[in-house]
C-alpha cells in the first residue's frame, strides 16, 4: 500500500511532536523550575503538557493510519478531519501551557482541549461511518 502525502505529512508532524514532548518532559524534570518565572508551577505545567502532547501525537499517527485503510469517501474525510483537529490540539494545548510557564497567557489551553475532544469525536464518527458501510478494509 502506498501512503498518501497527507498521511506522510501527519506522520512526520506526529513524530516531531513526540520528540518535543520527550524534551519537554526532561526539561520539566531537570530544570524548568529553576529558570521559569512560575517555578514549580512551570514544572507541573510542562509535565502535564508533555504527557498530553505525547498521547495525542501517538493518537494522531494511529488515526492517520486508520484513515489510510478506510475506503475513500465520507469516512476517510471524517477521520482526516479528526486528525487535523488533533494537530491543532497538539499545538494549542501544550503550547499555551509551555508559554504560560514563562509568564505568557494560557488563554489558548481550553481551545486546544476542545480541539482534542472534537478530533476524537469526529474520528469516532468516521470510524462508525465506515463500520455501518459494512465493508472490510484489511
């Protein structure tokens, strides 16, 4: 099976998001509290953001892979839309917590959270749509 450019781009994004989450988790454990104005709160936010980012980076890769196996149509469109919402969530939720650790605003955190919930809902609807079409994909 040849992967689409869409899938390859999201796989690359997911891989880099996972890499950044590992670096953020290490920074949370080994020094952000010493350099960030928010101190221990910064370490807690970095750890929370890194966990969210890793979980959703892996989810993004899995959703994208599932969309590649679905027959082209509304199911694939919904799954891909879910994946794009997760991209937004991966950027907005952890990004705003990282920013808040250094004195910035955390105003985008809830938007990132809603993007994550929306991404999972839309992906689920896409998967149900594929199931209801009663076709085998593997």
